[in-house]
C-alpha cells in the first residue's frame, strides 16, 4: 500500500452519471487486476474506494458513478489538481486459475475492473468473452474499448433497449466457458451462482471504513471464517463463499 498525492490528468463523463478519471503517480504497488484505490476528498471523513480500471507504469484509470455527495464532488475536480490516494489496496484476480475459455461478467459499476483483467488474460493467450450488464442503453460504457482489446463482447440491458434483453445470466446460460470472473451487485452474484457451471472468482462491492483491514466493517462469511473484503478481497473464490 502506498499513500501519495496523484495528479489528475483528465476527468470526463462517459454517461450521465458515470465518469472516467485518469491519475498520474506511483503505480508500483498495483500487482493484479481487481485491486482498488482509496481517495481522500476535502470535507469528507471517509475515503472513497474505487476499483482500478486500467494502469501502466505511470498512470491509473478509474471509473466511478455519482451516487452521493462524495462522488458528486469528484466530478468537480479538474486537470492539474492533486488528490490524496491510497494505492494498491486489496487482493485482485488470480488469472492462473483459468487455463482455457474465460468469461468476464461486469454489472454496472462492476464493469471497470474487468477491463485490465481482460487485457491480462488476452496477453496470456486465453480466449476471453465479456458480458456487460446495464439497465438501459443510456448507461452503457466501455463496450467499444473491450472490443478493441480483441475480446468477444455481449451487452445485456434490463429494458431491452440494446443487446440482449434481460440480465447477464440470460447471456451466460448459452455460453461455453471453463472459468468465470465477475464484479457487480449482490443480486447479480446470486443469480450467477445459480447457473454458473464452473469455478470462478467474485469481486465484491462493499462499503468500507478504512480500506486496509483495520476496522472489520466489510467482512464476508467464508468456509475459512470471516474475511475482510478490503484486505482479504475484494476478490474471493467461488468455492469459499458462504452465501
């Protein structure tokens, strides 16, 4: 974990409520796709945990949705400003568990961590299919970016305004795959758990107090006892989770 001030390179809207922010700073503490950063905002007591969408040796890209006063305040930050960031938090996805056809399932703001994961799996020579789930056409983002990587991409919308009408599981049920990776809301996880035919990894979205395991406020029940989503996760393996 590293705490430092990062420079904002850009902060732009992707949809009405979803923004993409690129930061410049130390990325050496990021070791796997699926990790997150924790942002300190002036005037707010708790930091905001945001998953890492992509990174290189100098920059980090995050995507966040405006859901409250904190994230609304983030939209006002501009190029050249600095923000206090805890970087390289949590345990990410383990791509070594997948040896064949991978399916990546992202729901809403669970889409961003799938992007760097997709890049890594493709670089390892694996076959990757991506399912992106949204409520409607206006909420869709990063479909073209995933296609540009070389993955096969499906989009589902609850209202049927784009792609497959329904949920990510309406696409998943017809696919052949050897392993799955997913990030999204709990109802989506429970639906996937009912029909998934292989092992997989779930990246949990959870409210966090500290972000590094001190407060025990984001625990999840597993076969091995309670695990902290911020430190032991956010990625947990399917076989260990108690639903």
